[in-house]
C-alpha cells in the first residue's frame, strides 16, 4: 500500500515537475542567448551590410501589410467609437479617442503582431535551416561568431524598424478613420480635430514608440533564438517557426501590460 502511494506521488511529481523544469531551463537558455547577443552587438566588426539587409526585409517589406491593416483598423475603430458616442452626442470625441487608441495601444501592438507573424517566423526558419544543414557550425569553424553574424543584425534591425512601422500604422490608421468619420459618418471635419489637442500630447506618441522598440527587441530575440535551438531536421524547423510566432505574440501582449503600467507613471 505504502509502495503504491509512493509510486503515485512520484508519478505526480514527474508529471508536474518535468514541464516546470523545462520552462526554467528554457528561460535560462534564452537569457544566455540574449546576453550573448547584447555582448556581441558592441564588438567589432560591425556588419552594416547585414543590418541594412534586415532593415529592408523587416521594414520595407512590411510596409504594405502595415498600411493595409492600419487603414482598416482605423476605419473600424472610428465606426465603433462613433456608434458608442453618438448615443450621447459626443461626435467631437471620436477623433481624439481614435487617435489616442492608435498612438498608445493599437499601433504598437498590431505592428508587433504583424511583424511577429511575418518576420519572426522567417528569422526562425532561416536560422533553423542553417542550423540543421550545419552552416552555423561552418561559420564557427571559419572563426565567425554566429551570434554576431546572424542574431545581432536581426535584433538591431527589429528595434529600429518597429517604431518606424508603428508611426506608419498611426498615420495611416488616422487617415482611414478620418475618411470614414467625415465622408461616411458625416462628422464635421473641423469637429473631428477640434478637441485633439486637448486630449492628446506628444508623450502619448512617445509611449507607443517606446513600446514598439521593446516589441522589436523581443521579436528579434525570440525569432533568432528559436532558430538557434532547432533540432530534428525539417520537422524541427517547422516547430521552431511555430514557436517563434506563438511566443512572440504572447510576449508582446504580456509585455504591453507591464510597459503600460510603467510608462503611465514615467511619462
């Protein structure tokens, strides 16, 4: 009886302890990877060509999907806001509410999610393919640090590109909201902007840009890390790509709350 009870206890400990151990080991591995990236980012040689290539891939190649998403997001936000405020004759508040929502939340978060799905997955797939075909080992044999050559340009490019894409999302989203508000919902154009300066400040825009920079940092780190830890050939590459997207999106949504809590007090 006692032996049976001990066996059940051991089974429960194994069942619940193994996932917790894997999570702790994974966090430790990711922290080590991030530390290596930060260390090698400050050491020469500085690979500007690789950085510009990643800036083009992450920034320029994402412009169309960001514009498309932001325009319709602004339109929907304006429409829903108008439906709410029209019941209390608050049409003049539609413009400020939409602009504030885009600047502080929608622009950085949606931009981060878009780039995660498009570029975070690509980072994991590219580096993961190099890992399973032993190209990363070849770089190390040639004396080239793989963190500096592969991860650093992607991380820095993500940090630089996300705030710019966030600005683009903010501008295009407001244009889309203005078109719907003025030309479809018949809000007076002067009324649409009349209270914008009363409710919105530059710090609201800065808050969104700071969030976007942190989101870019995590997208670059998570996408690159999932590529470096790929195992098991093509199947492993697919799994790493999926994990890069899933964990990237989860991290953005969780980090958004904590950044909001901190930035509200600082700005």
